[in-house]
C-alpha cells in the first residue's frame, strides 16, 4: 500500500503479522470495530468497506463500554478487535481491549500517541496524525485514512482484493487533494458559520461511507463542542419518521457520498431542499473524490466529507466565539 509511504509500509507489515497469527487458530473470521464517540463514527468507513467487499470477514461496530460489558459471542480466537482512541487512554476503550484479549481475540490499537494505556493493552498499535495540537498534518496519516489502509490490507490478505493497487494510488494523492479542497471551500465555510452561529438545533443527514461524518458533526461538533442540539439521520431513514419535522426554517447539513448509496442521499437532498430553505450540502463528488479510481472512490468519500465538515466547524466556532475545545462537563466533573 503506497510503497513509498512509511506509514503504508508500517500498516502493511503490522496487518501481515496479525494475519499470520490467525493461521494457527483457523483463520481470521470476524473484525470488531471498537471505540467511543467520534472515534467510533470515524471507523464507519472501514466497516462499510469490509461489509461491501469481503466475503470472508464479518465486520461489526460496537461501542466500547458495551463490548466490555456484553462482548459478542464471536469475539474469540478468530476475531480481530480494532480499537481507536485519540488520547490512547479512553477508559472504556482500554477496558474493551483488555476484555477482547481475555476472550482470545487479537487487538490492533489505532492511537494518537505511541505511549499510552491502549497501546499497552493491544497486540499491535499504529499511531495516526491529528490536528489536536494545531500543527499541520498529513491527511494520509489521519485516523480515517489509517483505518481504511488497514481495511484494504485485510481485504488483500483475506479476499485477494482486486483493486488493492488502485487504493494504494489513492492514498498517494490524498494529502494534496484534500489540502486543495480545503482552500476551495473556505468562503462557503465562513458563510455557514455566520448563518448558523445563533442556531440552537441543526440536523445532519447522510448514508454509506459519509454517515460517519454526519454522526461526528452532530455528536462531536454540534453537541459536544458547540453545545447545539443535534441529531444525525440516515438518508435511508429520513422518510420513515424524521421528515415530519422538516420545515422551511430548520437547518440541515446534508452529506452527499459517492458510490452505491448516493441515490439515498439524492432522494433525501431533493426532499430537504424542497421543504427547507436552510440546507447546507457537503458533496464528496464536488469536493474532488472523483479524481480517485471509480472502483475505490466510494470508500474515500467519507474522508473528503469529514475534512470539509471540519472547516465548517471551525468557522462556526469562530463566528460563535465558542472555541471547539471548550467544555462544561467533559474532564471537569465526575461522571
């Protein structure tokens, strides 16, 4: 995967080591994606990839504390648990990793720093780059990109995935493409911030590989960081109840993915723009994901829409004069 990329080589070798260990246990059969909050949602692209492409591996997403208290029966010696945490110390994720190993599963930790409790509780760990420090980062090393790399490596080993090299080429152009996209949307993001700075409720809508972006924007940005009431709605579920709340002054952020679930998003977009005057579109196709090979662009569209959404989030925080990392309860009171 991206032969000239150090992180690509590291991930390939790490996954190969884990995969070989399963040979003596009858092979790898299940992959559990375990995290909390935004980290869990940011693994949704990996779940979508494995669910759509693997005939061998079963991918299941489980919030960490539920895994720790009610571990799936298939979390055993034929399972790989992929656990993600930015701090590497999220108590629920560490507990889930320890529980997984007690049950005989192997654990691969994706962490924001090398020395942490989660890495120590795992069989293997991979460090991703992040923007928490405010420093420039290589988007090829972001947590979503790292999780997708792991997925493509698993597909290569388990299924003999036929589009592996096309995925490798995609990783090679990600950083340049995403940086260009960010510049392209700055004016729109600034307008979004000004127009929504006084809103008390904002819905998000999306599907497939971009539903994770809709969830993260709703839960992590609007609710956690900006204290705005919100709810993430799957495009396919909009017409099974939630559309009754649509009105012309209710704001929505509509994520448009690329690939097989796009018709769901198109249907939702058509309805929302007809009955609401406050719909913001974040469209992976318009953002540039189509420069990637058509066989794999679907799986990268969630990364494009999320990086774009973060620009909107920053401008919203600036317009509200409410820093993204301000908290009332998190890390401040007992819970």
